[in-house]
């Protein structure tokens, strides 16, 4: 029997920032159901450039541009089920290969070791309708397990160091992910939740209970909070620590501070990377092992995070 995965992520202190919104800033069209997954086929060099910029900014770990990738998404663009599955499988593998290319190019500049996390979004992300921000799906629990297991079965054959399950809205989906991970016991992962306030995940349950759910799994390397307002992070770090009894590291990568106007479909406000760095210093002090960024954060934000990391950490762009 394959032993459950174990991975040492103690040297990961700075995560990367947004992939999708950064690609948009650089001129990529992410308007369809595949979102950043479309760029994997159309402009892989653009993704590699974003990865490399985050590594140069000081990231210890880069997440692949595969958050939105699923067979469901490819069916939405007109492929039949078999072709959609093949396309999704290929996109997952390509996303890791692109990250490896950036990792290799960075290694020629800097010997600092860096990791690759294969990004997987929740089922709601595949729906492309904002369902990841409430988690109310018309889907059975067994089908939810199957959705996640299908993608994990592909990633187990790649060179990703671990899996990053991101923007998970509920303990039910986290539980489904744990079941799916058991089918690929050689994989380690973190599970990161999106939260509605300083205590509760998007679906409404306490983050503390979600952290408790994950605390005993040997395949869970860390508990995360992402795609959440930066103003909520201090309290959420405390809740995650209490729930896990400090058995798992805490990773936080909130949004930049800008807000999404769903009616106008525009981002509003402004985020100063220096201010974000000040916040990051506080999150490290509150107990986060690693800090990065989600929507609308850029390499400048991650450079500010790297500068804010405690001196005891070896992270940095040097």
C-alpha cells in the first residue's frame, strides 16, 4: 500500500500573487468559462513570464494556472465529454510544465529553492457563475468527490510538489477533497478557504470547524485562507490556529484590497503594495507561516511581502 504523502513546507514563507488578474493586466482575454485555463493554450509564454516575475519578487512557491481547469469547463466551450476530458487532462499537465519552465529559468539566476503547487479550484469555479463564493451546489457528495478525484488522478503523474485547493467555500467540499485525496495517497495538499467575515467560511460554517476537520489528515500540509478581504485576515488566522490546535501551518493570501463590483463587472479602489507589505508583517506576527496574494495582487505586492517576512526566514529575492 502506498503511504500517505508527507511534505516539508517549512521553507515556504512567501507565496505568489494573482495569476488570472495579472494576465488580464497584460492583455490576455479571460472572459470565457475556461478563464486563465484558456491562456494555457493561447499564450503559455505569458503565464511563464508571470511565474518568473513572482519568483524574482521573492515567492518561495508558485501556483500553476490551472485553477479553472476541468472537463466541465471544456464541455461548456463545445467539446464532447471524451474530448473535454482529454483537453482538461492536457491543460493540467501543461500548467505544471509551464511552471517548471519558469522554475528552471529562475534557477539559472538564483539557487534559492522554490516549489510548485498545482492549483485546483472548487466545483463552483468550474461553473463560472460565482458559485465558489457561496458553495451551494446542485451536486451529490459522491459526485463532488469524483470531480476532485478526476483531476488529482492526472496531477499525480506530474512534477508538482503539492496541490493547492483554493477558494474552497465549505466544509462539505473540504471533506469531499479529503476523500478524493485518499484515492491518490502519494499527493500532499493544502486546502485554502474563502471567508465571508472574520469567523466564517463563505457557506456560513465556522472556519475553526473547517480547520479542525483538516487537522488530522496526513495529506494536508497546511490550512489556507484566500480570495478574502485583507481586513479580515488577522481574525481568521486566530480561528484557523484554534481549530487546528496549531497542528498545521497557516497560509494566507487575500485579495489586494480592491473590491469587485458585480453589477459593473469592474474592480474598484486601489491597492498600494507598500501598505500590503505592512499588513503582511502583521499577518506573519499573528502566526501565518506564509503570506501571498490573491485577486489583483501583483509582483510588487509579493516583493513587499518578501521584505516584510521575519529575518528568521530565508525568503527573498536575493
